[in-house]
């Protein structure tokens, strides 16, 4: 144990933030799974607590192992990963495990473990995008040589995720746009891409409203947007989740009811995943909710510091891309819980109950810490890491500017 503690490197603040979020997760999941335990585990309320503890512990183990790997190795891994991502998403779309009227999951035979292929695709796409942008810094203003090699994988992956999981596809697309902006892709291409994205979203919703059976989840998308915009005219049954979340938030007040005393956990659907932030506010109040929000802001601030300290473009882009994706997802989850955003089904990273989603989040954080660990070594040794370039091109140590 002492050896493991000694080998923990990277940004210590991120490690502390992760541990605090895991503690919040254990407390919130234990409190919010009481009804689920009585329905499925004969009242054994400790079952989900122990299961979730083991998932978090394994996730921290993955995070520790991942952060020991030099981040430059993830450049090559991203090529293999993206190559495998396309058939994985296709299999999920065609014959994936159907839950909540969507083929989002794949089930691993024998062990019967389910995971969302979009989690795999999201991580590999961001890694690959960071690689391509770092290698093509001299060509990023060129449409054919710089922009197309970047945007084509983004469009392909998001289109494969879109039919079953619109919110994940949208979050991933926005993350990629941010990463391309930081990677100095021509602004005129970025503006054109943003306009095309908005037009595409409007067309998808218009088609879903006109032809309800065109997209598997089209009716759900349209209903959620309509209920969010027309709140007063919405059917109470359709806004049940949001209404129960509001009640939880109001009852929480400033300081909350104290841990384990939530009442809305018995009425709110999925209080341990999609709406866990509402349970946190009910039990810990505005103070507790603000503290969780602050933890994610601190996490992103440290990610930016890591990006600015990294000696290579790849490390900077990699940490910013992954960090933004995680924090952006967290903000979407919290915004849904307080009714600032339509219901999306996005979990709160490292806090919501889950299995493989927590593990992929842990791996993502481990990669960020790997960049931080390498930057620390470089600072101590006074050395620099050359950015990834084509073998025939001259190498340099230019760093992506701070955001």
C-alpha cells in the first residue's frame, strides 16, 4: 500500500477531487438506492453500497494504472481504438442490447457485462483528434490536408451514436469543435461547421416530428424539447421526473435534510443515476450542491494548468479534450436536475451509480494525470518532449496556447 501511495504521481489536486467525488458518490448512491434494494434485493440496502464501492475501487485502480503509462503511447493506441470503434458502434446500432427503447449497450458473453459502446468511441475519438491536430499544426488552415482528416472521423462517429443516443452525440460533437478551435483549425471552417450542425439538429427534429418512426428515439427527443419549452402546457405525466427533482431541490433548502433523509428518492425515477444531483441537493442543500459544482470547476481549472505546462501539443490537446468532455457532461447532468436543460439521460461523472461508465471516466482521468506526471518529470529534468510530427517533417516543441 505504501509503495502504491509513493508511486502516485500527477496533479495531486485532481486526485483529491476524485476521492471527494467518490465519497459523495458512495453516500448519495447508498441513500438513493433504498427503494431499489427493497424491490430487487429483498431489502438488502447494503448490496448496492458494497457493489458501488467495489466499482469505484476498481475504477481508482484503473486510474492508477493508466496514469503510469506515458501519455505519448496513447497516440498510437488511439489509431487502433478508432479503427475498432466503427464496427463496435455498428454492431450496437444493429443488434445491441435494448434498454429504454434504445440500442446503446453491448453485452459481453460469459461474464454478462454490459457497456455503452459510445463511452469507448468518445474516448478514442478525442485521443485520435488530439493526435491528428498535433501532427498537422502546419496544415490546419488547409481544407483538404488539415480540416478534412480531422472532421471526417468526427462526423462518422457522431452519426453512428446519434440514432440511439442524441445527447452523447451532441456532447461529443461540441467537445470536438472546442478541441478543433484550440488546435487552430481555420475559424471560417469552424463557423461553417457550427452552422451546419445547427441546421442538421433543426432538420432532425422537424423530420422526427413529421415522421415519428424515422428515428428510433425521435418521438422521445421531440417530446422532451416540447415539454421543456412549453412548461405550462406540458402534460404532468410527461414532466414527472423534472417535477420530482424540483421538489427535492426545494426541500433541500440551504443546508439540506442531512445525509440519508431524502424522501424524493422514493418518487424520483433513477435517483441514483440521471437525477442524483437532485438527491445531493435535497440531503446536503444548496451548500452541498454548490460544493459538488465547485469540485468540477476545480477539476477543469487543473486540467487547463496541465495543458499549459505540457511540453507537447498532443499532451495539451489530449488533456483539454478529455477534461472538457467530462466537465461538460457533469454540467449537463446538473442543468437537467435543476431544469435548466431538457432531460438527456447523462450521468454525473464519478458520482452516479454505474459500472463501465465509471471505469471509462477513471481511465480518462488517468490519461490526464499521465500528461501531468510527464510534465512534472520534464520540469524536474529540464527536458522537453518533442511533439508528434510526421517522420519526414522537422520536429519542434511548440505548445498549444492556454485557453
